[in-house]
C-alpha cells in the first residue's frame, strides 16, 4: 500500500464516452415511456376538467355539497352530496369489516400455517383479488343479498336502539342498503390489505420475534409488543390502498345498493338507500343528455382526485414502511 | 460405533397426553353442541355460529390455555381462535363466490352457449338458443388490442424505472403506483370525453383505449419486479464486454427476465379482462358477432353479464351465471399460468443463490 502506489501515475483517465446511436434510441424510448405516466395523468385531469367545466362553474361548491340531481328542470341541478358521503360511508364500513379479516389472514399465513398450506392460502387470497367486480356483483345480488338481509334483520331486531342499526320502517326489507354494499366492498378489499400486510409480516426480523418468545413472551404479547408496532405503518398504508379501491368500486355496488340522490344517509347502515359516486355515474349514464354527461364527467373528476390523493398517501406510507424494497 | 443421537430440538412442541386430550376436546366438542342447539331451536346458521359457537370456542380454548400455560395461555388462546375464525370467514366468502359461479354456471353452459351469438334472443328466450360466442370474441379482441399498446409501453417504463439514474425516477414510480388505483369508471369517462370532443365513433377500439390506463400500471409494476430480480452483475458484465446498453438488455436481461415479464403480461390481462364499467361507457352493445374492432358495436363478456343481470328474469340470470363462469375460467387460466411461470422463476433465482 501507500508510498509506492500513490506515486503510480494515472496514465489514462476513465471517461464515459458518448452514447452510441442505438443506446440513444433505447434510453430515449424508455424515458419517453416513463414520462407517459405524467402525460396520462395530465390528460385524464385535463380532459375531464375541460369537458366538465361548464357544470362545475355553474354549480360551484354545491356540486359536492348539495343534494339534488335533475337534468330536466331549467336550470339543471347537479349536486352530488349524498353520493359522495355514501361512497365514504360504504368504504369506511367495508374497511371496518375487512381489516380484522385481512390482518387475521396475514397472521395465519405468515405465523401459523405450515409452509405448504400457507402457499395455498396465499394463492387463494390472490385469486380473490383477481375476481372481476361484475362477478362479485352477480354473486352479491343473487347469493349474498338475501343472506346479508337476514343478518341485517337480526341486527335491527336485537340492537336496533343503536343509531347505526335503526331504520325508519322495517317493513321495507333490508335489501340494497349500505350495510350490504359495505360487505361487498369488504370482499373486494380484503385481498389488497392481506397481501400488503402479509408482505410486511413476512419481512419482519425473525430474530426480534424469536427473541421476544425466548424472553418468555406469549403469542399475544409478541403480537402486541413486537409485530404490531413494527408493522403498523405498513398496515395502515394497505388499508388506505383498500380505501382507494373501495371508493372507486362501480359495478358491484351498483347491483346491491339503492341510490338516493335527494337525502344524505348519514350513518343508518341498514336503511335501504345510500349512495356511491361511481355507481351513480353508471346508473345515470344510459339516458344522459349532453349536459348531464358533463355533470357525470365532473363527478368522475371528483372521484379521480379523491382516489389519486388517497393512493398517493397510501403508497407513500407503504413504501416508507418497506425499506427493503428500495434499490 | 457412532450412535445417532436424536436431538430434541423443539422441546416446546412436546405435549403430554392429558394436554393433547384437552386440546382435542376443546376443538371438537363445541361444534356438534352448537349444531344440535341451533337445530333444536331453529336458529339461523351463521347467527348461531357468531353468537353461540364463537364465544363457546373462545371459552373452551381459554380454559385449555389456562390449564396448559397458566394465565398467559388465555390471551394466546383467544388470539388463535379469533385469527382462525376471521380467516375461515374470508375463505368461506371466497368459496361461496367460486362455488356459486361454478354450480350455477355449469347449469347454463353448453357447447351451443359457448359458440352462438345473441341475435334474436330476448331476456326470456329458453337457454337452448343463443350464447356468448360473440362476447368471448369481442372480449378477446378488445383485450388483445389493449395488450398490444400496454405491454411494450409498460415494459419500457419498467426498464426506465430499473436502469435510469434520473432524479425524477421516484416520482415516476409513485405516479405509476397511484395510477394503478385509478377507478375503472374514471378511465371510461376519460375516453368518453375524448369521444365527445373528437366525435370518433364508439367501437371496440375506444373500449380498448379505456382499458389501456388500467392495464399499463399493472404491467409496469410487475415487470419492474421481474427486472429487479435479474442480478445487476449480469448487466455490468455485458457492458464491460463492450455491449451497448440496448444489446445488454435484449440479449442478457430480457432472456433472464422472460418468465417474469410473461407473468406481468398475464396479470395485466387478468386485471382488464373482467373490467365492466369502462366498456359500458365507451362501447355500444351488440347482439351479433362483429369481427371489426374499429367499427360498430361490440359485445364483451362483462358487459354481457351486466346487460342480462339488469333484468330480473330467471333465464337471463342463468345466462349471466354462464357468462360469469366463462369469464372466471379465462381469469383462472391467466392467473394459473402466471402462478406456474412465477414459481419456476423463483426456483431459478433461489438456485442461483
């Protein structure tokens, strides 16, 4: 080392030469492709804003706060309040159901099942994620709705004094309520939350867990003191990803929910009326005239901005909590 | 005379017989008890499970836990019972979906149902006539058209994400991730605005356009994962041998990541083949067979299901189930292929280590 080496003269400097023609084309193409992500988001935002501007400027802030939607009166009113609140209500209820199921599933797969069974369970959950929403809607309408209506009936009879479970008139039946839509949404977001949580659980430092067990910790205390604190951030991110999906869910909710644009259903889960922005777009699209279509585009714009923000936050949290994925 | 000494390296797994008996008792006894109770007082099955079986199971498990491990056994037992219970619930929901599609679908499906189209078929026509042949064809054409655009672009994005040193790379990645949560109905509305603005006719092509923003992020993300699995040394070796970057990619990285990229393609296909809302917004329905993607209405499997489910007749629901089964089989095939390819890939990468 040292003296002799330092005297060695550098004869030739290493310089990166200019890229060859082929490489220029190669990197140029990939860069353009990558920038296309920006272009796509800008295009979606731009086109929706451009087409829906007449409605948005006409309705103002009432577009998201008011409750009425009528293209036949003069001037036409497009106010989305109940749908927007309904989307959030259904999404929150769905997450409330889905989170314990998803975390249990992930815990079972990572910490309890033998390896072979765990692989099977993972495949099943991924398959659940791949089910098209129209198939879930079909199942939800024909198979699940009668069953869930039965649950709703029992809930209403026994704990109807809790505001969430009270209804105005039990004779209306319990079909097509936010309760059922929430369950359907839960079925669709369980796999998302499960796969994020499973990923995080499986990457936890095993020595930490074994250490906790060796110190005399039980399963419960290990979960509460070691697993939960280290993975909580990522799980929250996964839940937010599920929220994004739940808010944007269209066809499945369309079948199982009675859309009511005139009144906001604040939290009566069992009442057979509610709202969902995406389903509203689908429901109104068929007979919409040009101006009403612009109203629907404005609704789509609101939905897009909402999901974009939720997804940004969710991905940020998930990426932050999975530092091993960075490279 | 070396004697093989069997090391008892997991002493905590040893359980004495009385403990085994207790565990057996606690996990077997509550079920028939609850069944009997529910049967005798005519209680709804799911409700009896929730209100009687679950507390009973927790109680017995907690008792056994206490017997075996003392106080701390109680919490463990409750945790285990709840975990298994919730997970079983997920599995029951999943199997209910799969089971109902399979049983109801197979009642409808026949060779004529797969081949024929929907001309002269109304919601009450008997199931002996008409089918989803035109919708299968339409779905395949639309999805193929989307794939032609989305896969090359998605892979190019993945190359950028893995090879670029640019500062905005993370921004591109974040945006791609956020795009993968794009609600399908918004994608449809976006293309609808373009249709309204440019007055191009609604056809299979506009449907393919609407599916494109949904497929692109999936392909890009999964391809990125696949490209990341290729050891970076391989690329450096190729570059050190004097290969330009594009040849290093096409001759070294691409063959190594081939199965992963095919997985990306298949998962992207599985993502969009069942999308309904964008196609409803951008493609006109059609009862006949249409071979031209660029002109006229086109039926697809999801919109076929949507159309028939909206009317409440028995036969039309049966048609919806049949189409759902075919859609599910399509998704299953894509998904299964992706699984198999993904597994061989991970085996290889393990062997390399």
